[in-house]
């Protein structure tokens, strides 16, 4: 008897790889029905944080939510892990498309927010307009003892 994985007509895997800062994100995915895949999430997260740009957007994804009857990873446990590590979290089912689009929408929205903030910050740093280029000038008081001449004196 074959495994559940043998029932798929096609199995597609997408890998995003490239230099740091070019706009990749990693969806950090585990199988809700296989606890070992969840246990490995911590190692994968460390790899990402050690080797990726510090601004990387990471979403923890519990996949195969359609296999509720085989659940080995409680949703609350995974959500708490995500919160503790500053990750967004969602459960999906690639089989029936539950939350797949929402996962991509959420991560792309977060990437856009970060990139937009970075561009605004870069613009402010590179802005050479007078309002952004203010340098205080200190003028010490004069100490000369010249006689004071009143204006418009009668001579």
C-alpha cells in the first residue's frame, strides 16, 4: 500500500534562491501531521537568520491542514513559537488551496511595507534640501569696547 504522497498526480516544489536583499522570502513550512518537520523548524530558522539579510520576511506555515485527523502539531503551539520568534503564522492546505493565496498575500504585503519604509528612509538620508541639511551656526558675542554712538544725534 502506498503512502498519501503517492496519491498526487503532480508535486511541484518552488525554491527561491539568490543574493541577499534581492527580494526573496522564505516560507518556513512544516507538515502539521509530522511533528519531526515542526521540530526541524528551529534549525531552519537559525539557518535563515545566520545567512539571510536581516530584513528578511519569514512566515511559519503549517501545511496539510486538510489532514486534521492526523494532526501532530497543535496550532496553538506553532502560533506561540511564531510569536516568540517574530514570525507571522498561517496554516494552509496545498491540496485544497486553503489559505495558500492568503499566505502569499500576507508575506508580499509585509515585504512591500519593509521595502517602502527602507526607500523612504534612504530618501531622507540622501535628501540635500535645505530643510534636511540644517547645520547650527554658533556666533560668539563680540567683546570689543567701542564707544556707542547713538543714531541720529544732533550735532
